[in-house]
C-alpha cells in the first residue's frame, strides 16, 4: 500500500465517522429536560396551579424527566388526543410527584403518588383524557380530592386547551 492509498483510506474513514459522531452528539439532547413549556393557570378544586402544557408526543414522553426541582403550586398537564386508560412511570424523573388522572369533563378520577426513577407503571383505573403531575403531596396540602374539578383559572373547560395555540 502506498502513502497515497493510505491517505485516501484515512480520509474515507474520517468522512464515514462524521455522521456517527453527530448522532452520538444527539444523546446529550435526549438526556436533558424539556424546555419550559407554554403554561396555563389551572383551578384544581379550590386551589390553583401554574401548569406547563405537554401537548405533543415528544413533550408528553419527556414530561418532567431530568428536572431537579418543581415548586409547590407548579406542575405539568399532559393532554392526550382521546380518552384512554393512561399509564405513567418515572424513568429519569428525579423528583417525587403526585399524579391526578382527569376525565375529559375535568373531573379528577384518581390521585397517585409516584417515586423518583421508578419503572413501575401507574395505570389509570378508567379512561381519562388528562394527567396532572405536581410535587408529591401537593394535592393533599391543597385540599384537592378525587371528584374535584380541574378548569382553566377563568372557569373555562380544560377541553379548550386540547388544540389551543397557547402563548
């Protein structure tokens, strides 16, 4: 093999490795939290929570993963396209959370506690449209119970968020 052939071989190997390096670089992106999403103030029973709205599949899949804190009075509302028997887990979620499964009419159907990093799924007992995650114990501290209604703070039904272009 001549020096000329060796240089060509090295150059070809270097060019072929470029796409692989750029794919590996994307790993860091998947290990980072969602950017702060669009928010809405929700009335939850008689309390209020400022909720980020996770509407797209990517936003829902990432949820609160990799976040290190979540203040009382804040949370994330997951909006799904149709009623379904939803299930959540806590993979890559670092903070303890409480989860409310909410029917399409805004009624809280179930509240559950979620442990950080748990791979155990917590399935809704019946079909629901929404899920609201808040800091663990917030529902109790705020006096929120199964059967309470969740609305947008101005009293509007949650369904207005289903396809709304929030700012």
